[in-house]
C-alpha cells in the first residue's frame, strides 16, 4: 500500500502543520482539499499553475499526481472552464452528477443527503450560505472530511470517528464517481484527477481497515 505522506502537495493547500496533527494526516487533508477545489468550481490560471507544480513519488498514486500536474501545465483557464461546464453544468445538466444521493439512490436530494445533513447538524457543521449545491456534492463532503482530519470544527477526529464519516458518506459512492470521471467523454484535465480520487479512496479504505 502506498503512503500518502510521500506525495509533495504542500502548495495545494494553506493548511498549517500543528503538533496535534501528523504529517500524514496533513497530507491526507491536503489531498481532500485539492480534489474538492477542482470539483467545486472551474480552476483559474493560478489554480492550474499550482497543480502543475505538484510532485508525486514512486507508485501508482504518485504517477497519477505527476500526470495531473503535466496536463494542468498544458491546460489554459479557458479550456478548463469549458471542460468543467461540459462535465458538471451543461445546458440542462452536465455529463456527470457528482452527488451522493444520485450515486446511492439514483436521484438527487434523497435519503443520503438527509443523513449527511443530520450528521452535519450533530457535529455543528453549518452549510456555507453562498453554496447553491446540496451538501452531498463530492466537493462538499471532501471539504468536510478535510476539516474533520484537521480539526476545523473542533478537535481533530480520531481515526475511528473519521472512519465512520468516511464509510457513511464517502466510501459508498465516491470511488464510483471517480471511475466515471476518469472515463467521461469530456474529461481531459479531469481524467487524471479522477485517477487521483479513485486511488486515494482505495488508499483511505485500506488504511482505515488497518486501524
């Protein structure tokens, strides 16, 4: 199993190391935030420049980071905007629907969203007022997961509690979404991001199973 801490993504997040969070957990949170950022809105020139500077180590996951960095360096902000629109917005809808309810129940705004909202309320996590998408958008649940690791909503969660959130709200569908993202007709920049997401979900699942 590959180690997440071998991936140099320090430029992808403003996360600050604290004594209470391990370097590996900081790297995990950065990967969640990196992926969430590119899936929440079209990347601008600075986002693409940041992505092009990422460096992965040996192994499949590191190779996926390097491939994403290479393609980001070849992609203009205009092309990225068009690709994002085709994949996630469209005229009536995009090629993909990156929502937990859709992947788990077949429709938007179903029970998986209600369960996530109940969990957010229990943990005191409020929805961002400017956010128009339902909370079970892939970028939202990844942002929440990063915050739980870092302690954004209080003390960092234990691995056991992180695992509960991961199993209940991410692992049941995110891997399938990333496979779809890898193979989407309009995916160019987002195909290697799909690979990053798919492999990262596998790494997370294996790591939680070992603890």
